[in-house]
C-alpha cells in the first residue's frame, strides 16, 4: 500500500476543526495538534468568566469531537516551531512531525500594544484558564468588599474597568452589571453589590465598530440601562495595579479586564517574511503562504485581504470557512488538481447585552432588544458542539433567565494563581 | 435594642450549613466563615475527578444557599486560630471575630500517616481543587501515553494505583475503569485505553469495612468485572514519584491517588488538650468541649464516642445531625435552658461502583447491583443543593448512562499546577 499523504493541522479551534472534518473525504492521514485537549466555543467564554456557564458547557475534547473520523489522530502537544524547508512541525519534548501539507490555525493571543506588563494586572479572555482567572477576580472583589471596613476602599473594590468596546468587552460589561445588580443583590451585608461601578472604555469613536450605528445606539442604551458607564473615544495610556489612566484622568479600580487588542500567535513568525503589522501571516487568495510550499494559514492567524481590500475579521465564521477551504484545496492538490480561491460569505454579526437584549446584523435584517436576544440564543445553542452541551446550556440559561441567578459562582484556586 | 448573642460558625460543610439553618429560628446574629465561597457536595467529588460532572454541578455559593436567612452573614476568610479565653476567632488578614457561642465544623484533611512528602506524588480528594488536580492527572496520563513510543513507558503511563479501599477509593477505581474501558476506548491510536491497569490497595482485611460482608463481596465482584485489581490486606510502605511499594513489591505507576487516611483539621489543636490520636476534638455528649466555654465541635472534626463507644464515622449524615444538634443547644442556652445530648440516627450506607452498580446498607434492607445503583442515584440527587444542580446532574448522568461518555474531559491549567 503506498504511503498516504500526511496532513498536519495546528490548532483545534474553529478553523482547525473545520479543516479536519473536510479532510474526512480526502485520501490522506491527518494529525491535529493542540496545546489543549479541548476545543472551546470562544463566543461564550465571557459567560464562563461571569459565572453563567461551566467550562464543561462550552468545551469538548477534540479527540471526542473527531472520534468518528478514520485516518485521523489527535496529539496534545505544544508546537514550538515550523520548519517549512524540512517540512516538519517542531513539538516541545517530542519528535518533529513531518508533513506533506500543513494547515496552520494557531489563532490569536492578547495584544497589550507593547505594554506586556499590563497583562498581569488586566487579564484578557482567550482560553478557559483566562475565563476562570477573570471569574475568580470578579467574585473575590465582592467578597473582599464585604470584609472591608473603609468605605473608600469598598468603592475601590467594587469598581470594574473593562478596556475595549468590541463584542467581548460589551458582553462582559453587560453580564457583570447584571451579576452585580441582580444575582448578588441581596446576599451581602456590608456592601450593596448593586452599587458597583462598571466602566467600559473604547479608544475608537464608538463601541462595536463592526455594527451599523442604529444597532450600536441600541447596544449603548442597553448598557447604560444596566448602569454601565460607556466611555468612547478615550485611549488608555497606562495600566498599573489598581488604576487605569485615560489621558489626564486616573480611574482607580480593583478589577481591570482587557478586551482590547488581539495579536497573532507567535508561531506566525516562522512563516515570514510576509506578516502584517499585527503579526498575521499574509496569505494568497487560495490561503497558501508564499515561500512556504504546502503551508496554508487559516483563522485569526491569517491576513486575507483579497476580498475587501482589508483583512477579514477574527471571528468564528471566517475561521470555519477558511479551514474548510484550505482542506478542500489540500484535497485538490493531492488529486493532482488546482487550488481554488477563498471567498468569505458573511452570515452576519451578533452581540448580546445582559439578560435579555442583543443586537444582530444580517445585512438587510437588523434586530435588537428581546428579539435580537432570542435570535442570539438560538444561533449560539445551534453552533455549540455536543448534544449534552446544548441541553445543559439551555437549562442554565432558562434558570438564569427565570431566577436572575448565575449558577457557577465558584472561587477555586488561590487568588494569586 | 439589646445586643443579640453572637454565634460564629466555622466551616460551610454539611455540619456548618445544618447549624446555620437551625439557627434561623434562634434570636441571635450568625456569622459563618469559610476559606472557600462554596459548599461542596463531597460524596460526588470523585465524579468531578473522573470528568463525569462539572465543579458547578456539585457546589453552590454558601452565600446563595443561605440567602433567605435574616441575621446571618457569610465571610470568605481563613481562620488562623481560636482563642477561647478571649472568645474570639482569629482571621488571616482581618480583625478577630468575637463570639458568644462558637460552632466549629472545620472538617478533615488528608492524612499521609506521617509521610507528608507523599502528598505531592499522591493527591487526595477533599476539595474542588483536589478533584480538578486528579482529573488533570488522569487525562494527561492517557494523552502522554498516546505520544509515547516506548511500550514499557506506555504501560507505566497507563497504570493507576489508588491507595485506600473506603467508599472514595472504590468509587474512584470504578469510575476510572469505566473511563478507560468505555469513554476513551476508540479515541486513541497509539494506545488502547481499555488496557489500562487499575490497582486498588487496601491495608485492612477488606475494602469497604463499614459494609456487611455480603455487600462487600458484591462490590468486589463489580470491581473485578470492570478489570480493577483489588489488593486487600497489603500495606503501602513507600510512595515516591512513579512507584508505590507494598511490602517487598514495587508497583510502577504514573498516577497514584490517595484515598486512605483522613486527619482532623489543624484548627482542632486550639481546642485541646482533649484530642484523639487522629487529632479530633473529644466532645461532651452535648457536643460542647470541656475547658472551652460556649464552644461546640461538629462533623469530621469531632470525636464523639458516647453512643457506640467508638468515634462516629466522618460522613455527611453524622455532620448534618451534629450541626443541627449543636445549633439547637445554642438556642437552648440563649433562652437560659439546658443542652440536650446528641444522638445519631444512622440512615444507612451507600457506595457506587462504575456505571450501573451500587451497594446500599440500610440495616434490614441490603441491596446491590442495578437496584442499589438506582437507589444511590435517587438519594444523591435528592440531597444535592439547588434545583438547577439536580436537573443538570440528572441530565449528565442520563447522557453518561446512555452514551458511556464523560462530559467534562477538560485539561485546564498546566500539568504542574
């Protein structure tokens, strides 16, 4: 039997999984490598961070997701580099992995715009570990306030600043406002969680820049209605332990969360020199990388400008469609055919604000408020992986909606972790 | 208004919660202190450790559980000591807490019988953090085996030793066997998880010493049926990284779990000199502690011998009934009355083995097998706190039963954490 072509996929995110699934029909052996054993449904990470869902509700083992696929293996390993001249993927502590075709969906990490020291003070939200860190900080802030005797320090402990007004920042701010005003309301004695101050800072002229102004306005109204201070057009100049500086103003806050910058995974550097300023790998129309034969880059790590002149956004739908296209192109090449260019079909944009409001933009259809929220709920349940997860999430959302409760308010690990 | 008597409860476990609830009817102010913000349903911890349930399914914030109770506050703080002469509870980093009556339900921790260095190698199962540590180790063992090329080291990675044949050890061994033989079975390529070796070691003459021999035998059969090696009457003489010594024999195993010894919380030392060899505080018939006026000790920390001549076991039912009795006695003292002695009513004993077998001992009624399992399921769902938790756990168990799947196979945090 002739040796089958070896296809390696780096990353079990939306792009990597879509590629793996599409390769089921191709005569090849697939290896998918990730540093975590699970795929995370990133659009709902903020719900884990705000104690609405358990990590297990939004994540599934990659091995389990792909269990029915023949000729595929899953490796839990950290990719330390790519040597496209030798056609191998370098793994930490293991033998290098040779490939004939490589699909790189290594994703993105936080960017602190050159201020890497801010990361310790203002954690971001990319992995389950990040979400658990944020959850611990939020819940501990209220606990410490309850034990505090100095009113000024109590106010400090109950001030939360979220930097970045994209969907993650908006959804975090809304969920946090709801916890403080509703879920925790009657459970403290020395402090009133409802008096918590929540500030959302956006450097650009408006929150949710990807949405049309009518929907942005309705999101802004919903946030203000929940008591969130929305500050637009103000840039953060300094973050230190307990304080955020915006221009001349200094905001003192115990909890600072980062939802602003995104940077490509460092692995992209091995696929240069064609990188954009955010470190993303500039790809050809068919997602191949010039100068690196057989290497495709997909998802948040790819800079694809051939469709609109600017890079496509780092969202789940772009990643899925790219993963699928790259895999189809691998299939064509294996059969001796040609690759086809990638074309993104935009299914629309959504964001949710607190308990029962959301905005959704599907081009001609724009909805907000409760209808938007129902639609948001439907779409997110639909795309979650695993029947058990869908049922469980529906159940949690239903009880949260009816009781205003957040079911997963657990502080595990010590606060410094 | 005259100042109400101050009652402090240490610990939000079964004993502490039962005491807090009973005090709702007493004219006093209650403060409950715990180092965690949540109550854990400890009998199901092993299910979190074996990826069957999420931490959020078996734990609820203490604040939320007691939210409807007036004149009660919850503090998240670490109790560093008790000064019963000054009638204060000392808190780490906060002002001491004065009390008129104190109910101490600080519980138990692992005992490594003087070998504290074993704790790093062989983690036990007392808190959610413990359970997540065990889950990470188990899952990583299979992942590392998949990446390993040396067959001998693969066998080493897939060998699991559980020290201690009480209910926790038996339930862990059964659940682990099931994961390996069923849930993971078809998802690995380089190794067959079904070939994992699982050894359960009990130093005493039999596993499950608290059960009658007929039920022990049926538990033993169920374990052997799942492929667990049950070794009884052999004492562990040494544990080091990757190996357990039992007498002259050396068992090499990547994963070693500790379910053997339990020691009273160190806080008990402040309530001496009447301590038993396990460090438990010897209590009077009414649960008061001689020489420490107004101090009651309840739950796993108490050594109560007045009923049977030997200490009552460290189980949930004893803790609940003690907490309730101590609180009732506080109520009597506040009204100028007398305390009543504690009397334990034993509702029976249960343990589950793997997927659909359990044993239950209710004195005249002894059941095992599938009937025992259904009963076990019913009782555990019944005693779980919170409507949402009950539904969620039922849902997970139903899908696990139908699909053989474990829904929470997530490896979070780095392996050394």
